[in-house]
């Protein structure tokens, strides 16, 4: 039975071998977190951008891992166009969105609508790590810092 969602075959392979070749699928795009170079975002977070228009086939969103050291925090900021999802993977912290502050921990998913001021603190004893999904994808020019 054929696969319900076949991927386009790479035209450089003309034969119909049963053996799948590593490059058979031209749209598969896999990035490894540990191979990504970190950089600092406008709010002061260290991130490793996994998938975004800058490095992949993705065009309308981005996925990155952010890390905050023990005692660290982002600068309060908002994004006029972008909505975000933070998913905490390691550690504990405090999250403030639009004046409301709550404790967060590994396993929590946090919705951040466009235009909402937000800030994250690491209140734990280990590096706070989280996945950040942005739609549209993260851009420095869509980040407005609201504290110095």
C-alpha cells in the first residue's frame, strides 16, 4: 500500500531501487540542537535557532532553544507581530506576562500573544532551558525592549 503522504523524490535518482537512499527526499530538513551555534537575542537570551527561514525550508515560524543561567533573566519586551510559545524543558523560573507573574517549571507550555509585555527569570539551581516557537519567525526588529 502506498504511503498516504508521499514525499517528492529527488530527481537525481532515476532508478526505482527498493533500497532507500539517504538523499531520496529533497524536503526533509533535520537540525540537531548540539550542532547549532548560540547567539544572543535582543532581550538578552542565549538561543540556538533550530528551524527558521534563515537555515531551513521553514518560512512562517521559527523554533529555537533558549537558555537562562542561574539567577539570569530576560529583559522585559514584547513583539508587535509575533506570537510565541515557550515550552520549559529543564529547570524552574518565574514568568510575567502583561503584569501577571507565575511560577513555571519543566513541562509547562506558556502562550504569549502578540503585543504582550513578558519577562522570564531563572529562579532555580540549574540552567533554565526552553523551546521557543515564534509565528511569524523570530526577528530582532520585531522585539521592543520595555526596560533598561
